């Protein structure tokens, strides 16, 4: 799966401005696809604009994104985001439900926000 993702995008590619704005907490010039692809994929799936999502889907393709989500079990995505990507990428509903039922996720998602 990782090979599919790493082959899909040139490691020296520059991130477009509409993607780099998602990394306000990083030195964008230090982000390298080969080394930071998981971070980039997760951030775009969780917080990207439609333009950023289209860019990511165009670079990787839906099969690679589906593989990435399956490999990472939806970590880093909220319940709502994960259900959205389940529909868009045709992720197995039972598998997504199992991820959402994991005890560690229950603690995080059960928190009360001020």
C-alpha cells in the first residue's frame, strides 16, 4: 500500500499554496513528500479545502487514498470526516464502524469542549 502511495507522487513535488496554508504550524519549506506524506495526506483529508482535496485526489487517486485510510484505520479524522470519506472512497462500512468503536477513539470523541 505504501508503495502505491509513494509511487503516485514525485518526491520532489512542491505543495501548492492552497495546501501549504494547512501547515501554518510547520516550516513549509522543510516539508518533503517522501518523508511527510502521511502528515500531508491526513491534513488535507481532515482540513483541506475542495481545491486541496482535488489536488490530493488528482495526485494519488482514490485507490491510493482508500489504501492509506485502510492502512491508518482513519486515525486523525473525526467521526464525521471518516464517515464522509467512507462514502466518497467506498470504504467498508463495517470496518469504519469498528474503527469508530475502538476504546481509544471513544475517549477522544467523548470529550466535552468548552
